[in-house]
């Protein structure tokens, strides 16, 4: 009887082991003529704003970031300006949703088109160029844990790209919404984010398009309305790996008026969008966006002078004290500092306003001797016009 083993382990290992792990690119030096043809930036989809690379959109929940993305996709489809920047050509956008169903997003797009007053032919152009892929009922992930390492889910990415481009339609902008539903969770925060970044790079390299992830703000960042590139929840790998980062925060009516010099209407809300990271274009000031239902409008900045801003802060504190006094409620300066969220002001701004109001005789300390005193507003004399109403 032969002593040869029933299974030849070495032979099987040679058959399944890859001869090469990677097909590495060339290291040969380029020709001088070829070097001169290379560009410092990727393909510009919207020059100065949107490039064929990774982008991150950060905002708190409920701000309307998905609806704003639909509005921007509509503008790109019609080659209309996006926040002061003109698209090079009409562009195609696909939104891959792991949150909202397709019907809801299409209904939002319908309302955006209706309130923009688009003609039937323009609506047809938008519907041709803005595609929505609903993966909300599928456990689709762009990254996976392989051997305790988070890696791009290459099989899922390949199937996705084949599906998106099946009829020859090619996206210029691919938006994934939300990022948290496309990774491996938050038990490995930076690893999960890095896995999505690497998946985005594969898609970018394959399609030469902008790959955007819609991401939620961190809780504290949302409360403090931070606008830097690290305002997203989780780690720093997302912002570090992206080449463009846009941060959205809602604005209170007072903050909006102080920043823009304009008042919001009864049905309007204000957003500030900071382009916190712009690797391929010069830094720019935050953009202020007025929303009225399904309409979005960029607002030109006409900020208050320092004197007018101080007068507005004084008036805000004064009106608060007057209103509360009528309800039988009284506040010391320390008490007012605890009301900074209601006032929309910092502790330093409240303290400075209280000092100016006392110096002007508009408030005075009141209370019984030996007991806690409070700020008592002095009602204006008849016919007096407030500093804010008559200011520059």
C-alpha cells in the first residue's frame, strides 16, 4: 500500500496561493513633455467649488442637508450657479440613499423643481441627470472587516458601479447618504472612516467623479455651531482623508441678522455653510443661505458695524429683562449668563452688554439690603427711540 497522503497539502497551497499580491504601477520616470501636461487639480466639475475627489458634507440632523444636496444636484443638471460658482458643463448626480426611500427623495426633488419654476423640458433634463438609488432596505456597506482590518468592500463597490453605469450613464457627482450607514459602525471610529475614505478613492479613480459622504455633526459641535473641518461626529480620519469639507449649521434669527445685516421672514430659516477645507481652491468666507420652504438663496453679506452690533446686543438684553420683569422674573448678571442659549449670546457678550446698559442708566441694581440684587430695567422715557432703532 502506498504511503502517499490522501490530500497533497503542498500542491493545493501552490494552486490557491496568488503568484503576485498586487499589480504595482510603474516607477519609470516620466518624459519631460508629459510632465508639462499634468494638472495640479483633478477635473473641475464646478470650478472653485467641486472637483473629482473626495468631499465631506457635515451638518446636524434635521438641518436639511439631503434636501440641499438635491437642490445643488438640480442646479448642476441645469448648469446654473452653485453658491456663486458656475458648472463647467451640465452635470450628472447620483444619490445613494441608505436612509430615505426613493419616493420621498423624488417628491422633494419635484417640489424643488416646482418652486424653481422649471419648464417641462427643464424638469425632464433634471430627471435625466439626477438619479436616486434607494439602498435603504439593503445591508449595503462600502467597507468590511477582513482579518480584523477595515478594508473597502471591493465586491460591493464593483456591483454598485456596474449598476450605476449599466446604460452608459456616468455620474459627475456621487453622494452617499448617510455615511454612518455605509461603514462598519463606530466601535472602530477612525478605522471605519478610513475604510470609507479608501472606498471613495476606488470609486473616484474608476469614474473620475466627485465622491461625497453626508455626515452628521458631533453633538457638542452642533450645540456650539462649530464650522471647522473636524465638526463631524466620530474621529478625524474622515476630514483628513477628504479633499473638500463643507460644514452646515443653522442660524438663530439674531445671529443671522448680526452676520448678514438682514432679517429673516416669518417662514424663512438661515443656514451658514463653511467651506472648511478646500484643497484645490483658495479659502473663502462662509456662505449664508436663506431657506423659505423649498427655495434656497445665497445672501450677500452686509454685516453690522461694531457699534451697531453692540447696540443690537444691548437691545436684546434690555428687551429680555423688560419681558421677564413683566412676568415677575428678575435676573442678576450671573443669572443672565446662564440664559446665554436663549439670548444667543456668549457670557462675555452678555457681561459687556450689561456694563453698557448700566453706564447708560438703562438698568440699575435693585433688591433689599443684604439680599441678592438683580438688574432692574429702567423703562425708556416717552418718545425715546432706542439706540438700536436709531443706530447707523
